[in-house]
C-alpha cells in the first residue's frame, strides 16, 4: 500500500524555485565572467602586448636553467 503524503506547502515550492534560480544565476554569471576574461586574454595575446605582471623582470627571466656542471 502506498503511503499518501500531502503535497508540500506552497511556500516551500516557491523557496525551492528561488534557490534553484539563484544557483542558476550564479553559474551563468561565472560562465560569462570566464568567457569575458578569456576574450580579454586572447585580445592581448593577438595584439602582441604583454601584461606588465607577465613581463620579464630581469634579463635572465626568459632563459632556460643551465644544466648542472660535471
């Protein structure tokens, strides 16, 4: 015999829908933010400009480490 359960209260339904909507909005905002950041990075790379934070600080920054001497 199945147990008959009353439907959840109307306020609980609205609260659940609200929570799902907020979580979906957060996911969409993060997705858009990552895409905008990626687009900006692509523009910088294609233009040839280097972000000052990524620029070499000394003359040896872009050199490979020297092999150990025997």
